[in-house]
């Protein structure tokens, strides 16, 4: 009998068609590039930190551990620590595991027959009136019924509703996989840019303190000269005002620096008061000499946010298939085989065998337009996902275009700022010598000092911009996760249990 039931179930598996749209991966935009016009082959160079020229390399591969190109061992160790301890990454990894197990559960529940074993005993009294038993023997109608059976149920996926449901859950799993890649990319990019920002603040704070020290020395000298009548009081007051104004800029810089340190600690999964984190200066980094620029046709297959949007679009497409398949007949088959007896001793006798086989076909006829409305809603959701996908692609291309232009113009700006700082320093040296021989007044020297200090602070900002925008380019290109070779870099690539 088991053989017969098995044959019945296997013969009921119909190779049906999956109704609804078959998902097709969106084509790459035919952009031909990222910016209007063309990029130079290489950037302008400038003397000093962050001034080396960089060559644009269209089509070159981005290493998975792109941050190592800045040649900072402290930065490398910090990112390695963050990838192990970041709660953001841990949450994304757990979400991926959850999505993977949900896919396995959904697939197994929809594609395979469900079989359950049941055993039980029932004590019951029959109704003499219903059973036609004389009242005189009613006391003999107390029975104990023992049963043991195996029940099998199966819903053949004739029109593909189960396959579309599984397709949607698989797309949801892919969303989480790409979200994990995005969390890796965002975390590493945030650490690099935060470290560069710390270096910027540290440099500007040092320059500002040097400026205050110089101004205070000048103020002390001017106060002495005022006492002997060598300068007017207005000169001393002007210098004193400058000292106080410059000193007032220090606390905001110190606050911003402390906040950057706190941010680095939290990004690494530590409390803000953690000690032992490295301190960064602009001298801690080197500019990567080569800037890989992915082909525009490859960008949509590399950026995690685009891949997330694509998986969400796939999920919406599968939902349209489910809504369409629900409008077609649904077939289900059930079978049961077992034994039923009044005593345990005869439970498994041949005469105690019971079995049943049944099937049902459900065809929706009239549900008040519910199924049609559900399908239209699914189509609208798909159209919304398609628009969001297109918006994500456009935003990605905008990010790359902005970063490429920033890298080109940042280099030009740094060269100009380096020239301005050099001229301001030369002017300060000349003004100092002229002041010493009485050729210029205190106000002239004051202006030269102020100009040099501002030029120095602006130069530090221009140097930091080149490092930050270089990191932004690697992030805009997707971070090179597809070139991962080490265990740390491939942690996001969970096994595919299809």
C-alpha cells in the first residue's frame, strides 16, 4: 500500500508553468562615462603632504582592501578591528543568516510533501440512540480506540505560485547579502574619512595654537612699547582683539577633534572613552598614485546599494507572479495510511488497516475583485521598485561624477593653496625683517602674520580634501568587494543554499 501511495503522489507532480513575469536583470545604462567632457590623464601635483599627482586608470580593478593603498599601518589595524567588533556589521550578518534560513524553510515547506506520523488512544461512549443500540446494553458501549497513522499532503505547483514565492524569498535573501556588503563598505569608508578628518582638525588646531603663541608674544612686546610711549594704544588694542578672537577658535576645534575620536571608537565597536586608538595626522597617509575608475557599464554590478535595489526589484517581480498565480486553480492532494483497533494487541493486524486518498481543486470564481486588485497592487509596487532602482543608479553615477571632478579640482586647488601659503610665508619673513628695522608698523606685521596663519590653515584643509575625496572615489565605485580573497574580506559572502 505504501508503494501505491508513493506512486500516486509522484504521479501528481506536474511540471507546470510559472505564470507572471520572468525577472530580467536591468541593463547597464549606456552612459559612455561619468562626466561631461573628458578627465585628464592625471591630476596636478603640488609640494608637501597630499600633493603627489594621481593617475586616472579607467577599467582598472579596485582591491577589496582598498584602504591599504593609503599605506597607514594604524589605519589598517583600526579597520581590521572594526570589521571584527562593529555591531552594525554583526547585525547585518545576523540578518543575512535569518534570511538564508527563512529561504530554506520556505523552499522546503512549499516544494516537498508534508508527512506526519500520529498515534493515539481515545476512550469514548457510543450513543445508544444514534447507534441503534438497545438501552439495556448501553453500559457496553464504552470503547477505547487505538490508532496509528501516517498522513501525507502535497500541493502540486501547477501554475508556479510556490516557485514565485520562493523566488521572492530568495530575492529578499539577496537584499540582505548586498546590505551586508554595503555595511562593510560604509564602515570602512567612514573610518578612513573620520581618520582624515581627525588629521585635518589636529593640523588646524596645531596651526591655530602656533598663531596664538606668536600673537601673544607680539602682544607682550607691544604692551611694553605702549608703556614707554613707542606705540599708540589703538595698536595694542587691535593686537589684543586679534589674540582673543584667535584663541576663541580653539575650543570649537578641540570639540570637533574630541568628537572625531569618539566617532572612531564607536565605529570600531568600542565606547567613546576607550584608550589605545591611534592618533592620525596628515603625514600618516600617502595618496594612492593610481585611481581605478570602473567602466560605467560595470558600476551597476558593483555598487552594493544598486544591487540592493535590484534585489528589491526582483522581489517585487516575484510578488506579481504570486498574485497572478493566485487567480488560477489550486490543486491539493492528501493521503493517509494506518491502523485502527479496539485493542493494542490487534492494532497492527491486517484487518485493522485503514487508508484514504483524496484530492481537491480550488478555482476562485467571484471574490469581489479582490484577486485582480491584489495583482494590480503588485504591479504598482513593481513599478515603484523600478523607479527606485533607476533613482539609485542615477544617484550612484552622480556620486562618481562629483568625486572625479572633486579629485581633479582638489589637486588644482591644493597647488594654488600651496603657492599662496608659500607666498604668505615669504611675505611674513620679509615683514618681520622690515619691522625689525622700523620699515613697517605693527599693523603691517600683524597683517602678514594673520595672512600666513590663514593660508596655512587653508593649506591643511586642501591637503585633507585630497585624501577624503580619494576615499570617496573608492566608496563610490563599490569598494572592490568582488575582488575579495582573504577571509576577512569575504566574510559577507555567505554560502548559497539554493
